[in-house]
C-alpha cells in the first residue's frame, strides 16, 4: 500500500516516538486475534456435535452459525460508538469480558441442555468478538507505516489462524472425542441418554475458554497500550456526528469493500462449517467426525501459513495484486472440490485455506485506506459485513436440496467477487488524513 503525500489528504502516520516501542503492544494484540480465531473455529467442531445432539438437518445446523454472524450485524455500529466513548483499550477489555460471560453461558446451555440457550450464548460470544474486531483491526493497521498496513495486519491475523488451526484439535479431543456421536460410525442413531451425555461434553472446553478470557482481560487492563488519535478538525468532527456518515460512501474502496467482506465470509464459513460432514462422507474421506475434525486443523493451518507468507510477499508487491492471485487460486480449487471425488476433493477443500488466508485482512486494510477520521465508522461497517457468514444457511439449503458437494459452487462464485474487488473495487477515492499514533501521549 503506497503512501500518498499529505497535500492530497491521504494517509498520514507519524514516526515512532523516541523510546516508544510498539512491538510489545502488537504482540499482545496478536493474542486477541489468536483467541477470537480459536473460539470462532470451535464452532466448526461444535456444529456436527450439535447436529447429532439435537438431530438437526444441514439447514438447521447452519442456522446455528447464522445466529453467530447475525451478532456482527447488530453489534458493529454500537461497538464503533463505544470505542469513541471509552477508547480502544477499555473496549478490548469489555469485549473479552462479554466473551467470557457467553462462554459461561454455554456451560449452562450444555447442562440443561437447551438449543435455545445455546443460540443466545453464541450470540453473546460473537458480540464480544465483534467489539474486539472493530477495535483491534484498525488499531493494528495504523500502528506503523501506511504502506505496510496490509502486511502488518496479515502478520497478526496469522496468529488468528494459529488459533483456528489449534481449535479443531481442541474440539476434536474435548468435544467430539468425548462424545458418542463423535466416535461412532457415520449414520449411527443415538439414544436419548447418549444425546444427554454428549451435550455435557461441551462444559469443560468452555470452562477453560472462559478462564483464559478473564485472565487476558486483566492483562490488557494493566498493559500500557499506545494511544491512538486522529487528525480531526471541527469539520471532521461534524462528519462523525451521524449514525452512519454519508461521507463514507464517497470512498469506492469502502463501498465495494463492505460487500467483499460480506461475500468472502460466506465462502470461508461455508467451507469450515461443512468440512467435517463433507470429509467424513464414504465417497470423500470415509472417516469418523473425530478424524475429520483433525483434518480441519490442516485447513486452518493453511490459512496461518498463507498469512505469514502473505505478510512477507506484501512487503514487496502491491496488496491488491496479491489478493487477485489468491482469489484465482481459491476459485480453481473450489471447482476441483465440487467436481472431483475421494482424496482429490478432500485435499482441494483443505487447500482453499491457503488461498483464503490473506483475503480478510487484505480486504480490510484496502477498504479503510484513506478514510482518515472516519476510520472507526468504516471499520464498524466492515465488521458488520462479517454478518455475511450468516448466509451459510443458504449453502446448507443447497446441500439439503441439491447435494453437499454441489453447494460448494456457491463458494466458487464468492471467489470471483473478491477478484473483482482486488482488480478494481479496491482503488482509493477521496482519501483523507488518516488516524495516527499519538507520539505526545504514547500510552493510555
């Protein structure tokens, strides 16, 4: 991302203040990316588990994930306003505590067990993650040189992928591995007693998650994070007075970036949520759900590797061009997944993780480039667009009516929009002075 001179009103970042090191802050923020990636992907092993516990169809199963992503739609704008009110640091702490409360609620849902309470608590956890997303993504993007923002966000998103890679192993061992449905052959019908026992297997994993989140909230509260300010005049403050500022829609990269995030999430979440059911099929991988959950870690591991590689690549090459190459690769492997069988279909689906790896952080940084004092609102809209993951229910409906393998054509179509955004939609228009690190007041 090349920087533009201040005379044109483009992005501006002040140099690092003498004696102020931002590395420790970025390291701590990377731990947040790890945790919300970890918790989000636990759902990928939780869904086949709940499918068995509550005897759900694919449509009903993906509806659970839809509720999760609907939270992003409702919580994003309030999150942006909360950040303006209490600041980035306090917002991160609040987000972690909200997530911890939801994790404790999941223990209650498993004890009853209750499908309705499960949906509510997943909504609560996702609302906390939404607040973290709105705060942490733009924060990482501006703490450093503007031209390496995509590289920097891909680097910390690689820690997000580390969480998503480990979560399936955690879930496969503590949820699927400790349940009758997770260790039985495909098609096994459970008794009511076995369903109840399987439901209780969720309690321990979420107790561990809640404890880690509380500890992390305490660490963030006591850590001296660098402060962030924006170059605002009175006119710029006036722009920020609207619920959704109309000035935002002058920025083409944001206008097309919002649907890019929305559509990309349909692809990512659809692949992840249906992975276990797809790979365990007799004509694909012919394995138990527990074994398929272990292979899911390879999908997310590919995303981690891709983000580390993407971070290095974007130090030398334009982020938009790199995004275009990765979107073409994702399109090709999804066609293989749709029309091949056996190991070829399974490994092509695993490989899409590598090509999906850079998409979210790169789209995000391209979309907020040049927003200046409107960055929080723009970030809120982009995180709201994560609600696109809720439309995974459409893929569930396609799977029920036309076949699980055919449903991946929807994923392939999503990759084409990302290609369009990379080549044309991400071009910056009406760039404004951007957020800067406050060198005079480096710590909250």
